[in-house]
């Protein structure tokens, strides 16, 4: 079996193992064209009809040397409990940190704080405009901004009347001990609620002219320089996402602009930041990419491929981002794996459609993007099956209940096995008491963690121990369990996610002594479900472990 693939066969998910071949950069060697493309039925998407997943038998484990990648990131937070005002900033920050969250990507605070729209404005007014902009917001025309001399015109200390400022947002991140993942761009909505106080609603998404592009890029330089002066951070993220919510011109103009921004920011900052983006997602970016990669009979040759056009724009100009971003919103881990696999196939010119001499071969060398880190800079459970386009029944359970914990842990395992360097979940808190339930914490006075959030405890525990990923030498087939093994010295961790509706039992056997669970002096099993938050250990009196349906467990032995 491939060490990096999620394969769906007869509606049953195979074990996910990993060996020492996993890396944090895009590597053609990771692509295994012999593994069938993962497809998913409506029932499998819901993770409720995955077949008769019974006892898995013996699982043989071996030590490894692959470092765990850092998926302890979230989007938005922690000041003011996001749009949910019940939890105080102090409570919200402490809750996130105690969960194991360690990095925050700034986005969707719903008042434009830490967004280019607010922080730079040719009118010099908060949410303002001028005649050159036809009194529309945002306004990047009618003035000329130059870095660094003109950075004094930036509105870092500005915000809505009585509201949090951009500086205040950033301070809330670093003062609580989180590492910023600084994104320069705009928010999702055309008309965030707080913009009712502005002179007008938002007129456009992203810069519209060469003049606006030039000012936007200079503002991005000022923003990065200003905030790295407050607290150093490694990553700089250009633009939020490739959907019409963030860009209102055509995609060729986006490619040209993004490439221009990258080239100028890289020339200014060199290796001070790892610079990348742009968070590809949606139709036609991801939908068309999946169609092209998976419809192998024709390789969907007539399909528009903006993802390929974007990469070609970079390669044609000799630009190599330090990292490339992808967004995934899906109701099953198999879909997460499909998206990553398709994007990596495009990057590395591999697989049935993108390989050398194939229908959709790209005009760059197979190793051109090999040094770029792959980062999932936004992800969450989705409510739509990527294959059928249909809404998934009762999708709220993936956001609020134990099923969401099992999906989140499965995704972490997929990310690790695919060599994803970092991942940022949308979002830290709810949008409000009546808003969508997208937060990993509830909209209450304690910012109570949901099962999705509690998975961070397990990953953080393994990372803080310095655990290295091991190998599953003999994973049993025909089970629905996602498994990751890691160890740090004598400490051993087995992360287990069961998104199916059937319990799975297995017996781990280590290739080095102690060889069984009971042979270890210390042994504990932690569980995440609708009742347990993963903080209390259950005793183990047998050499086998049973993972209940739609739950997540962490087995620790020493």
C-alpha cells in the first residue's frame, strides 16, 4: 500500500500509514501514479456508511525520523472573542492557548482591522473615500504611497468608533503568546456589519488599476515592516483566497497582480519572510483541478485551469514562492486528500493527466516548485460533497459534535502524510450568537471548545514532546481507521481517528521492545467525543484498543 494515500474501495477507507519519505516540500517522488484516484460516494462523504469495519487485527509499528508538521493554527482571534462578545479577550486567549493553538492567521474580524482596505486609504479617513475613488470604499486612488518614507500614512492605529484597532488586533495575538501568520488582503464580505458606519459599502475586491496595485503593494510592504517590528514572525501571506469574495476582476489580472506583489515583496524583504499564498479554492480553481486530474479518460482537456495558469505566470517570470497555499472545505478526509493530491500532481507534472507527455502537461520543469512548502492556510468541515456538489445531510455535526473531532484528526493525519507544512482552521470563534457555527469554540462565556478544537490538545502534546513520525509496517485493510504513530525517546503516541459508524479494534505491536501495550510500564488512552475532551486518561488492561464510532483517541505508552 502507498504510504501517503487515502484509497476508497467498496466504500471502505484504508489505513493511512506513513514512512520516512514524507517531506515538507513539494516532491515528485511523493506522487504514486499506481494508486487509484480517491473518489467518494454520497454515503461515504457523510462517513456514516463506510461498510462493516470490524476488528483490524494486528498493527505493526516501527520508529521513524520524520518531524511532525505544525497544524496548531487557526484563523481570526483572539481579541474580543471575534464577533462573539460573550467571552472576554483574556478568557478566549487562554482557552485557545490551553487547547494547543500556537499560531493565528489574521482574517475575517468583520471590521477590516488588519486588512489593507482599512489600514491604507488615500482619503486619510477611517473607512473613507475621495473624489478619485468616486466616494467608494476601499480607496487606493488619488495619492501615491512609497515605502518606507510614506508609511506614516498607514492607519495601523485606526478602527471603528470605540472598536479595536489593527494594532490592537495584532497585539492581542502576540501578547497572548501566539505566532502571527500575517496575511495582507481583504475580508470575505462585501459589506461587513461594521461598515454600516462607513461612507459607503465596499465597492470592489482587490485593487482595480495599475495605480491601485502599486499603492496596495507599497501598503503591504509598510504592513509587513510595521508588524515585524512589533514581533518577529516567519510567514507573509499575499491575498486571502482565489474566489470572487476577494477579487472582482478576471483571473489573468489576478495572476499578474499576485506575481507583481510577490516579486516586489521578495525584492524588499529577501529571506526575512517566507512569502507565498494565495489560498487557491472554489470554482473554477479547485473544482476544475479535480475534474482535470480525476477524469482520466479525457483528462478534461477542454477545462479551464486557472491553477495551472497561475503557476505558469510565476514560472514564466522565474518566480518561486517560498510556500504555496491551498484552501479546503470538505465533509470528509478523503476529499482533503483528493484536493492535495491533485494540486501536487499539477505542481510536479505527475499523475495520469499532468505528467510528461500527458494531455495537460505544464510548461515548467517537474522540480520547479520543489522547494515550495505546501500550506493549507484555510480549512474546515464543508457542507458540500466535492464530487456530487450536493449538500451533505446534517452537516452541522461536523462543526459541533464528535464527528467533527474525528474529521479534524483524520485531516491532520492526511496533512502529515502528504507533507503539508502548516494548516490553519477556520475559525477560532463563532461569528456571533446567531451566526454560522463555524468556530472551533462555542459562543459562550467560557469559549467552550468543541470536539474539533480538542484535537489540538493531542497534536500539541506530540509536538511539544518532540515526537517523530514512525511507520505502519502492516496496516490491516478494510477498516475505517486513520492512524498516525509517533515517538519521542521512550514515549510512544498512536493517534486514532474513526470517522465511521462502526467501532474498530486493533492490537499494536512494536518492532522494538517493549512490543505490546501491556509490556509498557505506563499506558493511557485519551478520547474525544461529545462527552470527553481528551484531557482525562482511561486505564488500559488489554493489548488491544477499541476506537468507538465517530471518535478520536490518543494512545500513549512508555
